[in-house]
C-alpha cells in the first residue's frame, strides 16, 4: 500500500509539469514561435546591427564637421514643419469638400486619389520634367503665354526646396484626406442638424461639432505623417538628387550619399541615427495617446 501510494505520488509529480500547459496553450506556442523567430531575424537583428555600425564616434565627428550635414538638419526641420502641417491642414479642409454627397464630387474624389495611388517614380520624375528650367512644361507655358523666362525651379536652393515640399504634399495629400474624410463621415448627422436648428454658422458647426470629433485622429495622423515624412527618400532623391550642390538633402538622402556615394557606411548609418532623438519621443507620445483613447 505504501509502495503504491509512493508510485502514484511520483507519477503525479512527474505529470504535473505536463498539466501546466493545455493543448490550446501548446498550439499557441507553436504559432507564436515562427513569428518570434521572424521578428528577431528581420527586425531586432537589423536594428541592432545598424546601431552597432553607427556607433563609431568618428562617424559623428565627420558629420558635425560637414557643412552639408548642418544644412541638411535645417532642411529636414523645414521640410517636416512646413510639409507636414500644410499637408494635414489642407487634408482637413479638402475632406470637408468631399464629405458632400453630390455624384460629381464622388467622381472628383476618384481623380483626387490618383497621385497617391500611382507609384512614386513615374509621378515624381514627371514633375522633374515639368520643372526643368530650359525645356520643362511649366517654363514653356510661361514663355508662350506671357513671354517671360520661368525661374530656375530646381537649380536655386530655395526654389528647389519649395518644389520638394510641393511635390511631397501633392503626392501624399490624398491619403490623409481620405483618413480625415472617413472620420467626418462617422460623425452622426443629427449633431449637424441640431446645430443648424440652433442657428450655428458653418464656422461654429466646424468648431463645436467637426473638430472635437476628428481632433484625436488629426493629431495622431500628424504624428504618423511626421515620422513617415522623416524617411521620405523619394521626393528628394527623384526630384533633385539632393542638389543643386548638395543643398536640398534631408537626413534620408544624406545617409544614402554617405553610404553609397562616398562608401562610408558607418557615417551613413549615423546620419539616420541622428533622427532617433526626434522619432522616439514621437512614437512614445503617439502610443501613449492611442492607449489613452482605448481606455476612454
């Protein structure tokens, strides 16, 4: 009897660890492990390796001594402040136009979304052709209609930077307009009808009905747009290539210039790492906002 009791106790002791995980839990582990491996291989390892490549103090000394880098910092800040805020303000305004239900407005929205839907290479290269100072379409029209020589759009640093901002807004404005349009369409019409009965003007309806309803999404979209615009390589590289004389570089294109143009991969990675003090607080703030919005 004692031996049988000991045997049963031993069996239970040996079987206890197996009973801690149910079959469903084992299936969960089986499904999670492949994703964890992929995450480690394709996310954690590249990020860690990139940080290691850009950890040399010599790379940062090279950057700070380079006047092109100093101008690139200014260009990046101007690009983010002007392009992002102007783009989001226009998206909010234009979404108020597309919220109307007339059929011709619906058809117009289809045409409006085309710049975002078409790949970047043909669209931005088309702008590069139109902005050519000698035989581009814009200057040709100015000469034939007004008999004046158009400006050097891509050969003067200020005009080139303005052209980059304009092309960026033209390319990505439709996407954010659709996001804010979806938020507008989710607002109950009863609120607008009640405000109209109370005698509210269009401005008052926007202030007291539309803006409180889309405010959180607008701020979150602005944060996302800032992060994505910081890595916008196509708008600059395809339009000006960082020229003239490296005067329109942003951090994304300057990193490519160092890594592949000058064969200095460490400094190229360091150029991108410089943006982390801006990106990380934005990401933390955005995640915090999303967390607060889910709890309310």
